[in-house]
C-alpha cells in the first residue's frame, strides 16, 4: 500500500519566533481542500469608478453596481451599471478593459485632441465618454 502524502510543515517565520509563537496548523482534515478562497480587500481599493469628462464634470459609479463590461475590437467599451451605461471610445483600450473587469481602475479620463497629439501612437487615449440611461441604449 502506498504511503499517504504529507505536505511539508511550515517552519516558524522569523517574526513568529521573535514573538514566541508556534506556526499555525491548518484546521481539520488536511486531505480536504477548500472549494474557494476569498481575496483580501485592501484599504486603498476604490469602491467607485471616477468618470472624468473633458469639460471638468465628474461622475462616480459604484463598482458594486457594475453588471457587465463589453469590449469591442473597434476600441469601444460599454460599462453597464444598474442605473446607467457608460460608453467609452478611444484607442488601445484593452488594458483598461482588464482593469475594469477586476475593479482596479481608479478613474477614466476623456481626453482632448491636443492631448491625443502629444501621446505616442501605442498609448491609450479616450476620445469620448457618453453616459446613458439603459432605456436610451437603442436610440
């Protein structure tokens, strides 16, 4: 009969040894694995997306109400919140899509033509941001 696998024991860390603590043993049966794990929420995580327009207007949308993020290869993003739809058009927006789907973008900033001309060709730029109510989507 084969021996049962025993995971290596974690040695005490330097801080645990200095504090006089023993390494924590995992609770329960070690052969049973957790089905999922929850990530930590950091104090500096943004709970809202700050949408900044070139005229100086700003709108904050709670990430908790973000229902869907669509990316179109034409470099258009559609953010569907429970009460609004935010349409973002520009160039090189795929990295922004990745940040939005992970709720990691702090803000999106609508740029000007002058700013667009100053950026390298491979840099992201937002040409326009439109905020709509869901019933206005098909208009």
